C-alpha cells in the first residue's frame, strides 16, 4: 500500500505594531488553494515561510515570490536550489520591469530613491520544509532548507527534537545572510543550510520568522517549553487570539517588534487512501 | 540600556549635520587627485549621507518618517543650509528631504563587473547642498545653534533615540575652543541617551584615512586630536553593528573619521534587517 503524509496546518501572520497588514513583509506558502489552514495529504508535502528585509525594494513581495517558487519547485521530481533561485530572480525581474513600465505609463516615473532601491534589489530570508512519506505508515522523512534566520522547530510530545538553522538566541542579528533578487557582483551568493530528519505521526513542526524564533529559543534556554504556549494561539481559529498573545509578549518586552509569522504543522495518522477502504 | 529605543514613525530620531563653509575649505583635499577641494569633499559626504539615510527609510509606499533632518552651515553666516525647496528650514522630516533635493544629477559610479574589474553605472545623485567656502570658521557658534535645535527636539521627543549630530569640517575653529559647546551639546539627552556628536574631519594633509579610532589619531594635522576628543564614544549597539560590518572596535571607539566619509554610520543604525551579504 502506498503510504502518505497527512498533515494539518495553520498559518498566522501579523505585521509589526504600527504597520498595516499590507506592510507585513513576512510571507508563507502552504497550499495553492487552502491558504492559511487545512489538511494536506500526499507522498510529498511542502511548506515555506519567508521574511523580507526591512531595507530594499518591495521586499515583502520578493519574500512572497520566493515562498511560492520554493513550494512549486521543491515538489518537482528533481529539485535544484540553484535553478529555483535563478527562476525566482527571472520572475522578479519581469515583475520589476512591468512595475516600472506601469509607473511610467501612469505619468509617475520612479523617484531617485526608488531607482536606487531597484538597483540594490530586494532580499529575504527563506525556510522551506519538505515532508516525505516513508515505507511504513505514520512515519517518514523530512528535509529543510534555510537561508537567513527563519527557524524550524520539531517537537515530539514534550521534547524539542530539532532546531534549525539556528540553535541559540544569540545567533540572531540585524544582518543575516539573505537571498537577494539580483545576482550582482559584490553580493555573495548564500549557500542554503540543509538538514534531514525523520518524523512520526503526532510530531509537530513550527516554522517561525525571526522575532518569534528568537523568543522561542530564549524560552528554551530559560528551561521553558515555548511550543506549549505558542500552540494554542497559533492554532486558534480566531486570528485575534494570536494578535492578543503577540501584543502581550511585545508589551512585556519579550518579543521584538517585528512582523510575526508561524506555520504550525501537525503530522496525523493518515487515513486510508481512496480505493483501499474496501480492502480493509 | 541606552541607545536601544526603536526608531519608528511613532518615535522618530533626529540627524543634524554641521557643515564647515569657511574659506579654508577652498584648499585642496588630502585625498584623491589633489584638485578636489575640501568644500567639494564636504558636500559630497553630506549629500551621500542624506541619500543613504533616505534610502534606508524608503519603502514601497514612500519614505517613512523615521528621522527629522537638519543641515547647519557655518562660514560667513551660520544657519540652515539646505539649498532648493528646503532652503531656510532647520529640521525637516526625512520624507520631505527625499522629495526636496535642489536637483538630481546623473553621475557615473564604478561598480565591480564580476570579473575583477570595474564598470561604470549611471546613478541618480541628489544634491541638497552646493559647495561654499567663504569667511571664518565659527564652529562654536554652529555647535551652540545645534544645541538650541537639539534642545527643542529632545523636549518634544523625550522617549526617542537621541539626535545624532555630524560635524563635517577641516577643524580650524576661528571663534574659540569648541570643546565647551561640544560638551554642552553632548550633555543634552532623551530618556534613551545623550546626544551623539560625531566628527568627519576633512584634511589637506595627504594621510591615510582613519575610521572610528579608539585613541587619539597620530596624523600630521593639529586639529585631529581636538576633533577626536569632542567626538562621542560609540554606544554599545552602534559598536556591535560596526563590528558586524567588519570594523575593529573597542569600548573606547569614537565617532571620528579622518579623510573619509561617514556613510558607513548609516549602516550602523538599527532600523530593521538588512542583508549581511550586501556590501
């Protein structure tokens, strides 16, 4: 019998305090249709979160493009990181060109600082996760790719099994390595960090952008179990509950004022694939 | 901890530039072709500082109000020195600075071609200030005007990251010892820390550039030691950012540069994430 991965996911994403939702430069991609929540099944599932740098030209859109491009590329039979980045840059170049054309057509040519921003390009951190079904039901393998400081945490029961790519809250800085929209001389091409592991039904993965990830690691370092605290507001149907929780952490000075995104993925006991139900 | 206030639209900070426009700025600059005069070096440094500050505050929807910005010129006269639409104004929101250069020039910039060489790239170069070299060097008077400008600002923004004052000069004050007015300026504070005074020293001496030293610079310019002494020690957050950018710093590192611009200082400001692989 073909085994499948069965995962329930939910995403929450809110801007830094003082910004509107449109100014949120975090991005995610979990499913082409299901948006922020749902259950996915398949031999191979993918998730991505990305975080546009504060500085640069429309970095939130670049982050969004990267998350979507990673998702679709990694689900192909052969995944090449180089090809993924190069295609994303190609799409971005087209996007940029048409944006400039529209502005010119509308009689609103770019200001000098917008031209400077376009020349510099946009940068973003990216974290991508792939879950693969194994030989046996309810088990499988996972692989993650990261450039920058978005983090993955794998939790089994009451234990933190994996922390990737950062393991300590001191590793966060204001200048992480990021994927830039331009392959220009003087820009060092970042090599993605990669990790492989195994999962079993009941495991929970958290994909967090940097402010939340730094909080998560600080809590771990203090001997707490932040996944237990984060799970409830992250899984709540009501987005306001997550907003209230983030606000309270920010008010206590425990969370840096930044865009906050969490994708929580719970591995489920898979249901029998269609067509196999009668044979059971 | 001081100097950790978030710079945001609710709590902007302030940049005040003091630009030496005295007659001695007409002398050749000790860097480059030997033809460039110090007044050209000064306005180039200022225009580039302003352009970088604007770019760091630019977002898709426009330029965010993270700073109030002022330019005080000192030479034959002491006062606001913006040229063009901002002429006569003392502190201006950065968004207005972005949209208010006197003109935008097309210039050529040398950039790496990826094969070890350089290629010329056309860039827009906004100009807010033109070179002036005329009269004495009333640096004390400029520092006192900076004091009153900053005092008004800190009174109105008690919780903000404190003002950063950058003095671009060849160091020859003609109205007395600038130490006292500089100390008074640095004694002003918000709840987040004291006003920071940094000095960008442009000299006629052909000596190598020095950036952010932690001891009196040994250069053949008699004003270097004085300007070093009236430069603030870099606060810890700026020091860490400077270190991340590859500068060697210590607890005593001061905001002083000799025959160099201070554009790197803009990178040290904590107004969000930037890529470490961009240089």
